[in-house]
C-alpha cells in the first residue's frame, strides 16, 4: 500500500469552534454527507477550544486536532485570543488553522490584531453553500498534507 493510500484512509480530526448551534449542525451534517474520512469535534467557545487542543479538563481524552476551523466571534475568550495562544505555543502552532469569516472584512480584522491564520474561508450563508464549503476545507487539507509530505522528503 502506498503512502497516498495510507493518507486516504487516515481519519482527519477536525475541531470546529462555532458558537451558533444551527451553523454547527449544518457543518457536521454536511461533512457527514460528504463522506469524508473525518471526525468532527465541536466546541462553542474559546476556552473550550483551548481545553480541547491542550487536552485538558473534560477534553483530556480528546484527540489532538489535525485542523481547526475557528469562528473569530466567540463568547468569552475570543477567536483572536485563541489564535494568539495557539500561535505562541510551539507544540500547537503547527496545527493548520482556518478562520471562518462572515465577510471579506473578517480576514482584515484578524490581521489588524497582528495575527495570521493558515487560511481564511468565507462561512456559507445558505445551506446549499455548505457543500462547496466542505470541498474547500477538503482541498485545503489535501494541500497541507501534500505540502508536509513533500517537505519531509
């Protein structure tokens, strides 16, 4: 079996940080419908997101995510705080992070805080747009996997 086959069978652990229960449901259902090999883990606030990636408290047995989808507008600890803490931690800054924006201005807002994500995706507005969104996440993941496997050679 080639390494490409191994990657295709590898489950991707996705951490979705999204405060809106309706959007969370649409995200998880669309990922399930797309039949991607993934496990979607969801949290609704910044503190829970950090607990998840640090594998502490109620998330102490959670897997380390392979990719994080982060809504910047969170209750309590903001998405900017989460991004800043992840960027400052050498063990965690390697996790690809996609900021979910609701407008083109979202990327500029993140950058205005002196922060940078790996990628920015505009959050779908209509349920039908979620399928295209899932494809974008999958394409981003494949690009990251290819990039890292090329760098390891």
